[in-house]
C-alpha cells in the first residue's frame, strides 16, 4: 500500500516539475480593451485579403505527404486520365424490367448531405424568390465545390495551366459560393421580362427555382465534361474550355438582365485575350438558349437541359429521366399516337392523310405526339418546353423512325445539304375548283404499317378531295 502511494507521488512530481520549467503560465496584464482592439484590427485586415481557390484548397483538401497543398498550377498527382473523372452528382440509370431508369431523379449523395444540413424552415420558395435550398449551410457548399474541384478541375490541371486559364477558373469558382443562395432560374420582374431561359421555361419556373445556382452550375459542368469526352477525339485539349464555359454559362444570374449576355460579359472581364478559344467560349455562352448549329453550343444546351430534367425529377415523384432511345418506342408511337390522327379533318385543320399507299404526316404532329408519349411514360424531357430545341428534337424523332424502318423510300431519297431530308415540301393537287396552290411540309411514312382500307373510310371534306402530290 505504502509502495503504491510513493509511486503515485513520484509520478506527480515528474509531470509537474517539467510543466513549470518549460511551460510557464501566461500572465494577464489586465489590458482587455487593447486585446479586443487588436482582434478587431486583425478581423478588419482579413476582410481585405483575397484568397485564391488553390490557397483555400490547402485548408479544405487533404494534404499530400510532402506537405504541399493542391493548386491548378501544379497538381501533385499529375494529369489524371479523363476516364477517371465521373459525374457522381448525377443519378445512375439502372434499367428496370420496363426498360426505364430505376433511380433517375433521386437525390445524389451530395444532395442528401446538403438536405441533411438544410434548416427546418427552408421549405418551398421564399417570398423573395430564393430557392428552397438557399439555406444549405456554407459547409455543404464547400463540400460540393471541393468535390467538384478534385474531380473535374485537378485532373486537367496540366492542360488548364498550358492554356493559361487557371486564374480564370479559380475566379469563377470564387463566385460560386454566392450562387449557393441564388435561384438557378432568373427571378424578379426585371429579369423575368428579358431572360431567354425564363421566357421558355416559365411553366416550370417554380420547380426549377428550388435548385440553387451553385448546384445547377456544377451539374451542368459535369455533364458537359462527359459530353465533350464522348464527342471529340482529342477531348483533353478541350477540357479547359469545357470547364470554363460550364462554370460561366449562368453567372449572369448574379446580376440583372438577360443572363446569357450578362454571363458572357462577366467572363470576358476575367478571360485572357490571348486564349485561342476565348471568343468562341463567349459566343457559346451568349447563344446557349438560342437555335444553333455550333457543336460546342449544342453540347452545352444538351448538358443544361439534362441537368434541368434531373432537377425537375427530384421534385416530381413518379417521374424519371431517361434518354430518348430508352423511352421512344416507334411501333407504339405510330399505333397509339399517329394512327388516330390520320384522315381526321377538324375545324383547326388536319394533321395526316393517306394517299396512294403512303401516309403523309405533318412534322408538328410527330413532335406533339412524341411529347404526349413522353408524358404518358412519366419521363421528363425539358427539350419539349424549349422552342429553340424544336428542330433538334424533331430530328431525333425522325431518326428514331428511320432506325425502325418506318420512313417511306422517298424520304430517304430526298436530299438537303447533301444529307437525306425526310421532311419534304409537297404541292397538293385537289379536285376542288380554283387556281389556288396548296403546299405543305410533310413526312412520308410507309403505308403498309397501317390498315389503309379502314383509314380511307375516315376521309371527309378537304382530305377526300386530294388526288395527287407533286
């Protein structure tokens, strides 16, 4: 017992003596006001310090063994293969028995973590027009930004540095924390009146407003990176432009006015003039809500609309996001959506008719029928809300019909610009008196796919008077 007490006393002495010798206690000088003043000065000074994303990354991101932080100028891991960069924010489409994606539109891991940190009262859109998840904590926004930085910027750091855009990308990422408190669709009376996207997607605005600009921007950029990789042979050289355009395409929503134009203006202020693709990038951003034939602009539009589809699906239970090839069934399309309209004359006109073993269909019927089929299958495709995407959507419908072998031979032989054009301008020859010339843009479909004998019995009025086409 005595030995135990002696050992305890000896241990206490061994600990206490070094503490006094090497770590003397701090003495208070009673100057509390001076200390507070110094702290206030330090805080004021820190407010004027500009910190780049590469500096922030040294705090937020894991440190390599050498102790150096990550930066765009020098990626300690090297330029990783583009194949290693995925899009984990997007729902992974797993086919079900019905052939539809099983979890399209479900929240991602990033979204779940953000939702977990959302205030209890952040439900629906606020009276100020802020997104429902505008209250997501700053920490959740940091996580999203740094995950994106690690997966979509660092892998291309070598090319980004060679093309002289690391500072531009850091500046764009520096703007995005503010986007965590802004709706992904323009709000406010001034913006609504002039913004190209709002004017197209106004029926969906209340649901789209529930997604923050930060999350929308990162999702679009991830999808764009994948599309650029799939489209171009030397995709790595185009990644600096893809990352820049993706991050900048909607930053104009932080200002007032038509956001594509504002976004281009804001990017032009931080994009070096000596970059070969600088003007192309600005033009892509200016026109990403307009009709276009530029391939890069088309890819950005596709990425934007795909992101919008996922955002809507997250707020529309029972609806899925699926590629056109997944939900479009050409046989059902003709039987359930086109056949009922053939040889039907209404007060508003006609949509399709049969003549001489062929069925002629107006392109607008194909478009509206595909839209109806998409809705009936509980699939979300934002393209049907975008007037600027009418031509591209119709082209995909026609390609689906062509692939199924449903287009008539004359559609395959008609050329326009060196390529087959299934939409043909016909002159209708009728038995009706008068010199009036009637023409119509029509798509010829193989007649043997229908019961033409039954269809002919439907003809009345004008349709019964058509006797030939030129």
